[in-house]
C-alpha cells in the first residue's frame, strides 16, 4: 500500500544458519549467517531502507525470521519446501576458520531465488549487492534489475568463479555491473597476479567499471579507469569474528557509491561497515545508534588521510 517505503537497497544471495564452535569449546549455535545477511547488515549500517533477497526452508526458526524482520524488508525472502542451508564455523586459536557446509551444494543452488520470482520486489532499486552463480543466473539477474530501473549493481563473485580459465568470461560479465568486489585471494586466483595494484589494473582492463579489492586487515584498494588506485585502511576497533566482514564491506561500499559517487569515500563506507561485522559473532549487529557510530568512525578514517 502507498504508505509502505520502497527499500532502496537490496542484498541478493543466501541466508544460512551458522553453528559456531570456538577454540575453548564454547559454541554459538543457530545464529544468522550467509552472504545476503552479512551484506544486508553492511547496507543497514548506512541506510534504513534495506531488503534481503534469499530463500529459506520451512524449518527456519521463527525467532530468526523475527530477527531478520526487525532490520530488513523481507518481501524478497522466499520460503522453500526444503531444509534451510546450515554450516559449521570452526575457529582455531590462531584465528583461522574452517567452514563446513552441512547442506549439499546442489540443494543450496536448488533453493536459491530466481530473478523472475523477485523482479517485482526489486523494481526501482537504488542499489543491489549481487552474489550468485555465473554466468547464470548472473546475466538474468542483471537483465531483470536493469529492466526494473536498478541504478547500481555491485557484484561480489563467488570464490569458485575466480579461476584463471574464467578470465575471458569475467571480461564479458564485468561491464554489465557498476562495480566488482573480490577479495585479494580470489582476485589473485582469477588474474594470476599477486600485486594488488597490478590486479586492480588487470580487472579494469578486463572491463570492470570500478574495483573494490578487499584485503582483510590491510584494508581495501579502490580503482576505476579514470583514477589512480587508492588504498583505504581497515577500521578494526576489535576483531572477534571475521566471518561476513567482506560481505558487510560490499554493502557499505554500495551505499557509499550511491550517496557520494566517490570511489574512495565508498571504500571508507565499506571499511566502516566491515568494522561492525568484525566485532561480534553472527551477522546481526545491534542497530541502536549505529549510524552515529558509523559517522564517527568515518570521521576517524578521514582524519587519517
């Protein structure tokens, strides 16, 4: 109905349930995870108008659905007659994390939302964070989003896509979106290069309109064809759990790009969004007062220049 605010930003991907096991034997079982959830929280740090586009199973706990509904518009959340994907997140003392999926990957793909199902919900989007298989349903998502008037699409490619044999395919797909954001490991696999500046240049040469290369604690490198690459430092207040920080960065980056049209400032928005994700277990950060805290962290970053 007319009083309903259309969400400006959407995250398309997966909502999964994470069971976290810590080195001291403590556990955090049944917490919200998944790329779409983590990216949506990154969006939510900077915007109140965020929707999640993903699929859950009929066994999805009502308490977790309520948690999602407290932060996001859920018109794009589909319920399937299949189990919700679930994963162990096993932490070692040195900070390493092993992710063990308890759902078969084919099942995971089978329940994923399809573009035609969500075309109406996504019409007129200000920006979309897109994490999906490529070249399909990637091409179809982009077609549907552009037809619906979506202004900006950020593609976070899957790790399994980032292989040297896919570089020519990347060159076909990258120009279709407004920005791409792989992490350094993925980008090294894709390009065969190791230096971040050389990697960013190669991705631009292969058709990317803007690159946000995520480098963990080293921050990020943002680059576009008409600008020198710029390093953006990380903003880690404290690091509890790195799970999903890259997704959250992408969400923050997308809002920054939409609001400022400035790549470096977008990188700072991303760094700030990631900093909230790093401070706790699970995707759902406390949202009370988050915008004021985000603005404060952004000012700290600006003062570091």
